[in-house]
């Protein structure tokens, strides 16, 4: 099967710093891919490049879809939610897609129901909890029904239950999903394929169980500490 | 951090809250224009209008103290603006002096400003800001202007939040030396972060199909009832003025 998205020799530079260095990979339709790597590995930049939101060299080609079919949820929900109410924010994408009022209404209701926030339409984003903001942020893209979802760190800063709930929401997404995260448990629960990114390069690309079992690889790429965090220093001070 | 600045009471349910946003906006603007453009406003007019506003405030269930507090915040600006009229220079004098004309126009300015400010506070305390934005859009206010207002409303909380956090961080490390230099650095820090955030927000808007115009759904209709209320309101104000 031909890849839905094909990335070849992708290079992104900020000023003189090379953030992505000759990256090549492909993603198939309806595939769910985990993108893991330490802070500063280039995960966010890669997602933005995949949606062609930033300048890049090399090639990114879509097969049968366009940029408009790719939805992206940013890590910081305060960037994703810029309208005065939850309704306006979730309706923003569908309105720009030129849908009629009743369809927009339906899409908003459906998207909010899928993230478990029905009835939040009139709420203001700045008065939501962090978990609620993250869920609304996902709803703003769900309402557009894209073919591809790019999710940047969907669970950072959340309490364990919210983290689990977000995981469930992602499971229910129909379509191609790329989740960037350093939440290895989440990735293990969601995807079959994992791409490890570090220093702007792809370090590994393969089956999730194999990659997550390779402790040496994870430690080398700052995804696992060299010792168990539970044996830090308690009772020894 | 939770804070409410503009529309703390806009979620209440009262006779005033329930009215059509466009109606409230038109009445508020109309009343302010009327008060400002009156050829003269004497103490009797002021008291009557003030009583009328007080009735509306009581009907709105918004605590009177909320008005007092917000008014006091704005008072220095009003006084500053009034200073020039107070010290008006008659053609015959060489330097600014206090005189009857100056005092009279100062009091008139104070009266007009007080009524206008109260009206604005009443409007934003009884109407959700997003509804006001929607009404402005319906009134064909340029969409760029409405979008700017919308972003100010959405992000003022974040900027204040960021400011409060930065201030706490600075105070805890300042060891009692929290001078103008620190303030300046804090301000520049917040400015830079705002610019960065602004760029990211624009990217996030583009990612959801933004092409320069913010579109929203419209719901409220301006019907016969609203026209009637507006006429009744105008007549009441006119009568109060004529008494």
C-alpha cells in the first residue's frame, strides 16, 4: 500500500540551528504512529512541518489528501484555544471549511460529546481546567473531521485520570494519527509503530514493543533514566 | 490563577441580563451619546439620570459595590481629564486660575463621565463579552477591530496571569531589591513572550483554515419587542431630561 504521507530528506533550520536533519519516513492511511524523543528533539517542529505550517527543505508529499485534511493539536491549549467561548473555538474550523450553520452546530455538539464535554459550549477557555482545555483543544480538530491528526504532547501536565481519558479519546479517533509524546506508557497503550527522534534525526523506527524493550536505546535518547526513579535517595539522607 | 476583570457578573440571571445584546448595546451607546451631547447638564438632570441608572443596577442584581470599585479605578483618569477644564484660562488672565466657569464645566464633565462609566459597567456586567462581540459584528463594525477586541478579551487573562507569576518569581528571588530595573526586565520579558505566543496563535489559526476573517454563527434576532423597549427607553430618558 502506498504511503499517505511521504517525507523525504526533510530539513528545518531556525536561524543557523538545524532542528530537523534529513528526515525520511512514510505514514500509511489509518496508521497510528508514536513520535517519541526528549525535549528539544524536534517533535513539534516535525509536526508543524508535516502540516506545512513552517518553512522546510526536502519534500513532504500527500497522497490523495491536502493540507486542509490534516488537523494539528498543539501542546499548549492556550495557543489552540483563541476564541472567547468553547463553542466559537470548536466551531472555528468548521466555519472556515464553509459548512452551513446547522452542520457546524452538529459538528460542535458531536466533537464536544466525543471528548466528554457536552454542555461546555458557553464556557470561556480561560476558566477551564488544564485537562478540560486539552480536551477542548482536541475537539477543535475533531469537529473538522480531518483524515490525519497530529497531536503534540496531548497528556503533558495532566493528572493521571485526565491522562487516561485523553488516551481513550485518541483511541477512538478514526483516521491517521501521529502522536508526539515522551509519555512512554501512553505510547505503549496507543500505537503499534514508534519513531524515535533525537537531535533532529530519526534514531529508530519500528514496532513499539521492540523499541520500548530496548532499554539501552531509550536511556541513550533520554527517554528513560539510567536508574529507577524510585531508588533516588529516600532514607539515605 | 483565577481572576475576573471585565465580566465577572455577566453570567447572572436578571431582567437586564436576559435582554437582547444588540438592544443593550444600542441603548448604552445611545444613552452615552445623549449624555455627552446635552448642551448643559445641571444637578437636577444628573440626580434624575443617576436614580434611573440605580434602578437599572438594582434590577440587574449586580452588587452596587462592584460599580463603586470599578468607578474608583477609573476616577483618577476622569479627574485628570477634568483638570484642564478646571484650570481653564479666561482670555483676560495670564495664568491658570480657579474660576466659576472652570468649576462648572469640571462638574459637568464629572457628571457626564460618571453616568457614561456606570452605563458601560452595567453593560459589561450584564452581557457576556462574546455576545457583545457578536453584536458588534452584526452591526458591521470592521471585522479586524472585533477580532482585536476578541483577542484582547481572550488573552488579557493569560497576560495578567503571566505577569502575576513572573512577579512572584521575581519577588522571591529579589532579596528585597525589587526596583524599576526588575520591573523593566519583567515587562520586556512579557512583551517578548507575548510576541512569540502571538506568532504561535496565528500558526494555530492558519492550521484551522483561517484566511483573515473570523467567522461565527449568529443567533439573536432584533424584533418588534426590542424596538418597543428601545423606544420606551428613549422616551423615558427624554422625559427625565425635560422635567
